[in-house]
C-alpha cells in the first residue's frame, strides 16, 4: 500500500513538471515552419542566398531593462554585430539602450509598437503599429531602420504589402530554437548549431512582452553559440551586411 502511494507521488511529480508550453515548443521546433518558408513565399527574407559562411544573429522583443544590456555586453565583448527588432512600447521606456546598440555597431529594426498579431488586424492598425515604432527608431541617432519582423513571424499578404509600402523589407529567419519557452540552455545551443547553414538568420530574444521576462537561458546559450559557430568557420554580420553580400 505504501509502495503504491510512493509510486503515485512520483508520477504526480513528473506530471507536474511537464509544461504544456514546452511540449508545444518542442513540437513547433520539430515542424519548423520557418525552414519551410523559402519554399512557400519569396517576398520574405528567411535566410541570405550565399555559399559563404556568413550568418546573422537577431534578437526580438527588446529593449529590456536587465536582459538586453547583458546580451549587449556579451556581443560587444566577443565583437559580434547583431540586429535587434525592437518593440515600440519598450523602446519608449528605454531609448538609451537602443542608442547603445547603434553606438556600438549593432542594427535596429521594427517589431511593431505593441507586439500585436498583425494577421488579425485592420489596415489602419497595421500601419499604426509599424509607423509608431518607425518614428521612435528614427529618433535614435545613427539609426536607419530597414527591416521589419512581424510578431511571432505571422503575416498575411496585406501585412507584407503595407510594410513594403512603408519602406521596409520583411525578415523572419530560418533558425529559431524557441528560446522564450525556456527549453534549457543545451537545447537552445544544440538547435542553433544543428540548423545553421551559410546565410542563416538566427532568431533569439533579448526581451519579452509578459509581466516576467527570463532570458537567462538565452544569455547562457549565447556564450556557447558564438565560439562554437566561429570554430565552424562562420562570420557574424548585421542583416544589412549579410543581405547585401
């Protein structure tokens, strides 16, 4: 009888530790829609067309008051340029972090004002989301925003048409380890290393839109991803440099 209770307790603990979001994250990574993208639509940059070992690191959902400066420290220390897709409502609160990005050689792009899912938005809402963040980006000295990334990578023809009309090139990417779902540092590193090819655009996150943002796993993974990809011969570039090469 006691043994049965013990087994039930262990099973209960295991079930409690299974996070549905993490299971969905693993499934999403396995299906990997971002890697199917180039076969579905050519209007978006999923990765650069090159045989040279050049890649781009990109970060979404910042700036964040604590995690973004830590990620910037790692990038600047290792002399890796990156492209940050910023959310306008966060940029309003932390313009100084964006100025540091640009001042230290990184690039900033448009990730809408409120991180709304644009594929269910009206034309006016889509324009407003992009325009409000565009204005904020252009107030950062030295910034020349060229690239737009739709929240969650979801888009419609209408979203692409409006972004292009406003002067933006839409970028998604082809390597996304689902780091916001906290799958663990090892999974993040392994997923990036396994799927990176010449021209890859790697999607990571320095910020977030939930009340609590934890990017510790991304930061820890980054400290391994950079040297390991360099050891494989890859060079890191901003999106502008990668897509113009």
